[in-house]
C-alpha cells in the first residue's frame, strides 16, 4: 500500500511517499513544493493543488496522510495553512484517495516515541526508519513522518 504523507504550508509544502509491505515500510520518494511569497495566496494555493494532482497521478498512492490543523498563535497564518491543506485535500478527493489526518503529537509519538520531539529529532528518526542516507529537508521529513505514522496505524 502506497501512502502519500503531506506537511502543508503556503511557502513550502513537503510530501513523501512510502510503501507499507508485510516486512516493513519502504521509502519511495520525497520532495517539496516551494512557493514564492511574491505571488498572491490564491496563485500559491492553485499551484499546490496542481502539483498534488501531478504527484498523485505519477505515484498512484492509495491513501493520503496529512497533518491535522493545530491551534496557532497567529490566526492569519492558521487560515493560510488551512487553505494549503484544502488544496491538498481537494486534489486527493478528486483522485479518489482515502484521507487520514493525524495531529502533530500523534505523528511525533509514532516516529520518535515522544510527542514534543524537535524537527531535527523527527528527521533523524525518519532517516533511520527508512534507511535514507542522503540529506533530507525538514518539510520532507515531516511529510514522511506523517506517512510513517499512518503506516503504523493501519493494518494490512
């Protein structure tokens, strides 16, 4: 079962794909969609949507795991994050993916064993779990952590 994990953002949206097999979890691919703050928010949201249509069609995942909305101190930032999530969710629904949402606490506990782990700790554990030797950006690592969390929760 191929899982697409997503770490949404309006400036950078990370994504990662893993394959859950009976013997464990295999790394497929990861990347990030970098967006310019010069462009208006509606153009960035559209680019996220179009990019995820392309990613889903290219890798054909069965399920999407995405970080759930969390409370932010800045309401404006939270609203923009919600718009980025919406673009990913709509692309996923349009392509027929099953969608699962996890809190940041659930994701960190599933990958690191500690819900208050730093981004660097998450990245280190993701690389270890998936056997990734190359550099891995924090946004990609968070997306892969979300996919790993889902793979741990599902029974196949």
